[in-house]
C-alpha cells in the first residue's frame, strides 16, 4: 500500500498548493476586473477630496498630461490604548479604516464599533490592514479608559487602535484630514461623523461608509479587498 499512500500525500500537497494560489490570485483578479477596459460595471475606487494639477506630467498616447495632486491626510501625533505614540508613519505601506466615536456614547458608536469588530475578525491575519477609532472626548477617554473599552470587543487585535489626543489635533484632523465633522457642542454633547473612511497607502481617502449600515459595511469589506489588490500591485507588497 506504499504506492497508494504516496499518491494520497501528493494529492494533499497539490490541494494545499491550489488553495494558496487561489488566496493569492483572487485579490489580483478582483483588481483586474476593476481596471479591465470595457468592463463598465467595474470601476477603480475613487480618490476623495480636493484635487489640483501638478507642474509635472506623464505621457498618455504620445501626449503630456499633467499629473494630479490628490488630497492626503496631514500628519498627526496621538496616543493609542496602550499609551504608544501613533502617527502616519505607523501606517507606512499599510491601509487603514478610520472612524470617530466616544466610549460613553449613548447611541450609534456601539453599533459602529461592533461592525468594525467584524471587519477586524475578517482581516485578523492580514498585516496590511489597520483599524483606527478616534475619540472625540479625550477629557474622559484616556488611554486607560480606551484600553478597557477595547477589550469589550472580540477578537482583540493589535491592529485595532483606539486613539486619544488634544481636541486641537483630533478635531482639526477630522475636518481638514478626513473631511468630516467633529466638535463638542456642550457638556457630554458632541457632533461627529458616523462615517468610516478607507485610507490607502498614500494616505488618500478612497471611500466613505456609514458605520451603522450593514450594507455599507459589507461594501467596505469588499472594497478593502480591492484596495489591497491595488496596493499589492503598486508596491509589490506581500499579502500576509
């Protein structure tokens, strides 16, 4: 029966190789579907925010076409739930999903973060994907408070960062960086966006999604895969 066992071992090895090929090929295939000419129902992810023409150009069909300068996030310095400093450098060659909240929020924050928790679970093994939740109430949401809040969501992840910092930084980052609202209107009263933002490796906004909407979060899940494919092809970055 040695020959039979040898055949079965080879079959098992081939199956593992096939699964690996599919895992690596599917994101690239998704990207191909998005950018393939003539596929009208597929589109690359847009880039949000103001745009300007650069002084540099690139060649398209023998003509010089001005390059486009896209809106990018400004740098920032905030602290995560473990007291570690977080800036844009933290996300070099990464993509991340960002949103605003506060821990004692009576309404939508819990649902938003529950949805993020599901996304965190989906991408638990992918080191290119980070999640960022920024409090709009840093007076009450210290690093210690955020850490206690973070452990209420499973699974725990080192790539889901709960950030706090002075409102002069966070509110400015919301308005001028993510292009959404964030401000305090009274004691324990805040106006902030319920959107989740998808940020690419060049720190550009590639999508907005209502954090409490199942449909929007499902769309975000799909578009994370699309953006991963784009980043892999652009930067030759390993998938895992």
